[in-house]
């Protein structure tokens, strides 16, 4: 299983330095998002929160599809996290194990 990262230049550079091979900046990511979410060889898609917000409908459609992979993980970009009512990481854990983690 592969890891894909989609985000701003600073975020993708950090993941590239960590060894991730499949990297898309936000412009390429918009074009590739549908294919990335449908690819069975991809296990995890890491995307910045701002990119996810810009493409919220596609992200939510993927989550609603009940496919096990790829798992979508939203991370803050260099400007910091987006203030939200529901933390996406906590929601991912809740869905995975079926219980609230505090």
C-alpha cells in the first residue's frame, strides 16, 4: 500500500523529505483527487485541511462510500489548524474503533 500526500508546497516538501514518493501540490491534487481516492494500491491519503475543505464534497463522498482504503487523513498546513466543531482525527478514530476517545 502506498501513501499519497496532497497539499501546499511546504507540506509536500516535508513529506518528500520523510520518504513519501507520491506527492501532489494543490493544483495537481485537484486534478488527481478522484483517481487517488479510487486507487486500490493507495492505503493512506494525507491532505492539508485547507485542501480538504476546498474539496469537501469529494472527501465526504469517499468517506460515505464505506471503502476501507484509502484512509483520508487531514493535517494542518503551515498556517495552522482550522478551528472546527469536530476534530477529523478524533472522528476517524471513532469510526475505526466504534468508540469515542478523549
